[in-house]
């Protein structure tokens, strides 16, 4: 099985890359060897000329890094659309997914054009960092996580998660993340898969695994159960 | 009118300070807060010393700030500082108030202010340092600081044009700050222990800041600290103006050289992190015109704050309490790495939970997956007790790091952790704690010392 990681040299904030290492180890628990293909900014992405990757992943990035990512992906915009339409599995975390939208509005009103593959735009306020705990639903599954970002996003979208506690793509909506076919994107940062064993099992199956045993499953479930219980306590503050 | 308002604010703040003292409160922010609220241009009006030094950066600024203060005092100069208070605008305002006469004139000729990076937009327009020493820029609190590029941008936007920068030449992030300002670089020459490829989870300089090409490290110390060049455009790390050229671990000295002289300095602490601190301070004093021979003597009289690192030996058991600043993946990685290098068998108590966050919401634990817990997966580690609200998260992270479950003990109470951690004579017991838990750490240390006494 092959997983392509886009631009790990910059899309690596907040422990996001450990999602892929956890996935690799979990696949291994099921006897599946996983090849991680790291695509650097100045090289042609593997997806440009291959179809055999089970997942394409991109993690959280700096604001300057977003612009580098856009420059790197622009030549492959049509190919990305083709892969999205064909149901290729993408997982994009933190602010990385904003580059697939229409534009990012900066503090000074300047608009940075993005790939235009999603009908959303982000509004960036560098001196107003938004921090939140998050609880959501993915079908019957509970999702827990952390958000920490300078942006909120607006526009038309089908959410990945339905928010139970916290905010969606912006404080006015309850829908969190984006889902188009198997393009899965969320503002949740960090070790999303390590902290959400049920979702990781779902993703493994989506990537074609026939079984879904997780690495350190007992400990991960213990952490997940307690975190969910903690985040659901009504007296516990959510935003910071 | 403005002058009257200033004096009123000054006296109100002074009165507040006295009231806080009488009632036994610490409150180093409140007088400064009151002064700034009553008189919005208070900081422009208050008297300031002729020489102001600001120490900022992600890690090490308290240590460096306090050492500089110790050294000025050793030189016989009266130094104004915020070392007893906060490193934000109100804390620094309070320090200036304490250093001013009844009419607001300063009584000092030199001030050293530890300055929180995010405070600089509010401070530097009013208090313009002659020198700004930046220790380093790393990932810090995810919630507050985002990422180092963001913090570097804040500094660049706010550093006064007149300030001279003392920069770590081995840290390309801080080297890029305020590019138009006058600057000198300090660093440590290649060491035998240097490597070529990063072994840490965090490396925030992997691409060339000029052309986004791949950076190749000539040598790397930890994370992105080292010297590198771009394989595409030839960009490279700056040359040092002040360099640690010889680190003599046997005699515990470091030789610091510049174009005009050389000094042999005694270690204040043998970690590389503290050697960087020493070189940065030597660079500052040299820029201010001091001779190496004098700086060497002043540095002997400075010390690393004990609450951050304390080693005691009881009945042949070494007990180390080591600050591992909560939620700061890099600071904790450095602390883990330091302890990993210590010889002998170790038992470890992890209690660097963010108690403040826990009381209000819940600690964002993403930092754990940026932090090198892998350093604790060592044959010399006998047991790791994970404690406090995030004990379960520590356990999962340690398993992920390859530590066998049989070595991990969960104790939700830190005090119970101290009571139940296994150790024998000859062992090192290391307690990693955060800033929030200094008081708790003292209780933990006491329990460990009592247990060691009874062995």
C-alpha cells in the first residue's frame, strides 16, 4: 500500500505527520506493509502520474508555507480535481485544506488566490488566534480533537463532521471540515488519528484494508474514552 | 495636563505597590497595569535608563536575563530589571516605576528586561532597547504562539530600527529577524557530537528561506540548530562574530573568541543550551565594551536559577528536578535529551501537565507528537511514572515511542507518583515538571528525599 505525503518539509506543524506514521504502524498490525512517499516542494507529486496511492495526505503549514504549497500544486489542479471526482482518498488537516478553496483573505484585505477546487474562502486574522477543544460526530462515531488557527472559513460546503461541542468551519456554523467523495478535510490539528481510534479504523477500511487492528489500540481507546468524557463535561471550557 | 496625569498614574501605581506589599501579595503586573490604564502614554513619559537591554526568544530568556543582571551587579553597576516579575508590558512598566524617583526620573543607568515575544508590539514603540538579544526561535505554545515564523514576523514588525541585535548564528529563524537592523552573530563551532541529519521530530528550517530549495546541514546540533547551506541558490548560515571555539568538558570551560580577543569561561552548566546562553551573554558584554577577563569574572558570579534545575544527593540517590516547560515540545525534548545523556540507571516521573489549562478547559496535547519522547526509550531507564491529568496521554505517547508497557506506571496523583516510583541506592530519580507546578514539585522532591533517606 502506498501513501503520498505532500510537502512534509513544511506541512508538518503540531505533530500532524504522526497521523501517517500511526497509520503505517496500524496497517503493519494487520500484515500490510505501507510505503510512505514523501513529495517535496520542488519535485513532481507522485499523484501526477500514478493512481496506485491509497491515500494522499497533507498537514498543517505556516501562512507563508500555504503560498508555497499553492505554487507547487497549481500545475496539477486539473489532476487533483480528477482524483477527487474519482474518489481517491485524501486527508488534509489543519489549515492545509484552505489552499483547495477559492482564496485566503489577509488582515490587510489582500486576497491570496487559491486552487479553486472548493467553494470556500478563508479569512485570516493573525493577531486573533482561535483555540478550541472539539467534539463532533462522524456518522455514529464521536470525534475529539483540538483546533488552533488564525483563520475561519466561509462558503458552500458539505461538512466532514457535525459539531457537538465547539465551532464548525466558522463560529456561525456547526459543520466542521469538508467532504467531497473521499476528499476528507478538517481544521482539527495534530494527532487526529491517534486520538480517534474509531475514525482511524474507518479510514483504514476506506484505504482498502481488510482488517483494522490499530497500533497500541488498548491505550489509544483508553485515552479516547477519557478525552471524550472530559470534553463533554458541561462545565469544561471549550475556547481559549 | 499630560504631565499631571502621568504623575497621578505614577503615584497611584506606587501606592498600589505599597498596598500589595503590606497585604503580602506579589502582584508585579498590577501597578504597571494601573499606570498604563490611567495614563495611556505612561511608558513614553517614565524615565528610562540610558542603556536598555531586552532579552527575548523562545527558550532560555529567563536564564540569560538573570545571568546578565547578576553580572552587571558583579561589575558594580546598579541594574534595573523585571526578574522578579512578569515579562509582559505591565510587568516591565512596574519595573520602570520601581526604578523611578518621585517625579518619574530613572535612578538607574542600565536596565535588562526579559521580554515576551508577543509583548513586543506593545512595548518596543515606547521602550526602545539599545540591544536586543534573541536566544532562539522555536515552536512554543501552539495556542499562543502558533509557529516560529509567526513570532519572527512579530519581532521583525516591531523591533526599533535603532536597536542592535545579538543573534544566534546557528538558528536561521532568528537570523532572519529584522533584516535591516545592525546585528552580530554568536555561535558554537563544530563539535564532535554534531550530526548531519536531524534526529528530532521538530525541524522548522528544512527549506531555504530565500528560494525554498533543500537545505543541507554542514553540521546539526539539535532541531534546526546548526549550520547549513542551500543546494540550489548557495544561501548559507552567517559567520559568527562571537564563537565558542573550544568546549573543554574535563576542565568545564568554554573558550569564546572574537576578532579582538579570547576568553576562557567556566561552565555555569554543562548543557549545550547553556553554553549558547553563555556565548550570547559574552557577545552582549563585548559589544558594550567589556574585556573578556572582566566578563569571565562576572560570569563566575552568575548562576542558573535553581528552581529550573536542581540536583540533590541523598543517601547515594540523586534526585533531579528539571523544568520541562509545559506544552513546549522543544523545551521538553531538550530536557529529555539532557537527562538521557546523564550516566547511570534512572527512574523518571513525568508531571509537566499544564495545570492552568486543566483548571479552565483541557490541555492541548498535540505538542506530545512534536516532542522527542523517544529519548526516554533507553536501556538505562528503569521505570517511568506518568502522573497528573494527562497521565494516560503520556502512557500512549511512551508506547508510541517504543517504551515497553511494563516500564510504565500510571499514578494520577503526582504525590502518589513520588511515593511509588521505584529506585535504589545509586539511581538517579528525575522529575520533569512545568512552570505551573513549582510548588507541587517541592512537595514531590521532599517525598523523594525522605524515601531516599530511609533506603
